[in-house]
C-alpha cells in the first residue's frame, strides 16, 4: 500500500520534467546565441570600418577580412581581422614618421595606390631603386572600439531571447 | 491605435474655395474608426466627403467648398499591408511585414504629416552621400532564421525569426531639430515599442504567421561621427511559429 503516487508523466510533474529536459539544452542554446551575436559583431565591425573610411587594401577586408569564427556547438568564438586593419586601429592618433623603403613591400605597394600623386611618384622611385627611401607621416584610424561599443549591448537581449526560447518557451 | 493628423486646406489639391478638393493620406486608413473634422466640425461620409483607398494610401475628396485656411483633422487607424508568411517567403515576408508596420505607424519627428522623407533603410545609409535624407533614420535589418523541433517527416518545424531594428538620431540638425537627438531617439523608440506591443497589430501579425512577438531594447550607444553626436538604440525582435517548411 502506498500513501502517495507520483507519476512523472502527469500534471505539474510532467511540466517540470519537460522543463528540466529543456534546461539540459541550455548550453547548446548559449552556443547558438553566441553565434548570432558574433555575426552581429562582425557586421557592426564592418559597418564601422566602412564609415571610418578604412580601405580594403587586399580587397577582402569587407568579406572574410573581418569574420566571426566559432565551431557549430563551441563555447569559444573569435573575431578575426586583417593585420593591416589592426595596425590602422592601433597606430598613434597624433601620427608618427615612418620610412618607406624597398624592404617594406606592403608599405610600398600601399603608397603606389595613394591618392596623393607626389607620394605615388616617390613610391615608384623607391620600387625601381632610384630612391633609397622617403619619410611619411601616418596616423591611426581607430574603429574597433566603436564596433565593439555598437555590438556589445545587443548580446544581452540575444541571450535573453535564447534562454526564453529554451526554458520559458 | 488611432493616429491623428492635422492639415490645412492648402495641403489639398485645387484652389481656395473649390469643390471636390482632394487630400492624400500617406497611409491606408481603416474604415473602422475613421473621423474627419474641418474647422472643428465632424463631417459625415457621402454627404460631405468620399474616401478611396489604394495600396499606398487613402484619398479624401471634399464634396463642398474648402478654403485654404480651414483646419482639417483626420483621426484614423492605419491599415498596414501584410502578407502571409509561408515556406516560400520565410525571409522576405517576415521582414516586409515589420517594415510595413513601422513605416505606416511610426511618425517621422522632423517632417509634418503631409510630407514624406525616406527614413527607413535596410542597411546603414551613406550619410555623406548627396542624396542622404538626414537624421533620424531607422534601419530594419534582414531577418535571421533558425529551426527547432520537427515532425518525423520533417515537414513541420518550429521556425524562429530574429529581426534587428536600429534607431539612429543626431544632435546636429537643421532649425528646431538641432540638439534633439536624444529626444527624437526616445520618441521614435516609444512609438516603435507601442506599435509592436499593440494588441491589434500583434493579432494581424499572428494571423499572417508571426506568433509570440517579443521585443527587447538595448541600451543607448552614443557615438561621435563627423563632429556630431549620434545616438543609437537597437530593438531585437523575435517571432516563432510551428509551420510547414516545404510543400
């Protein structure tokens, strides 16, 4: 003889059981939420870079040059970015003098595409070996922090949405 | 939610004192709850005015003489154009319905009710372009889709939509709008939330396949761009439906 019979498949217990099953899916949903936010971060970073006038030197900055990578069910995501974009962001705002010389092939190639005609001419002379080097003042174009600031507040509502969908849905 | 728009006789076609002058509303008005006042007097349909609806708006024809200095007040419910979401238009229709809801209901604080300015975009507009129509503006991003549980044959699945809406305002504007970035941001945000939470609007969305609408707003991000302070707030919208995903 029993005093109380509890069946996991009836009434409130059934509901609680179902909810527990959903809670088990929470880590998976966290990963999905992170993926959705990561894509938003990638998009915001590209938008900010475009708005700040960062040129796609290699032609791929606005494609895979800035990208979010995460394994399908992974808990770690990474935002990748081309090194020259990172360098532009990190360079001092006040500017600094650099030497454009033949050994700095990327810099020479960049100077060859400059809008300034005098700079293009000097870069050509350096490339041909007719000029040893010339000096150029460069300054930074910070944009990464702006992209981060734009995307960061969106993380919370996305996680809330996924949590609601998993537990409360 | 009834909208009240104010005009004068000069906003109508024709000349001062003419019969049959017309006034075009930029939204399509619902027949229920439509009220038209001229100089404070409520007009009755058929004897004083007639109204015709098209896909883009409604046109009111005043049957009696209308003078340019007469004040016209129109109170109406906006009928936003929606399309049913099905397996063939999961991305397009879900977003189009939200665009329609926002465009037809939320009012632009910088222009009067009789003017039109492009201010709803699908991506970040080029603010330096010559054809940029100015701040504030709204960006409704493309829909994000994900699927959950499915039936054994996979024909019916739980579909989850996510749509991001961004409201962007600036402090540096012309005339009276200068320095109102934060005020405009809050006013536009108020209207967006109000119309998304409105019961009749969510019923319309539900009837067209977008269930369990949920709106979450982010905190305000203040940015400096071209020596102007820009305010940005995002809304993360989500919907859900259990539906057929292929024929």
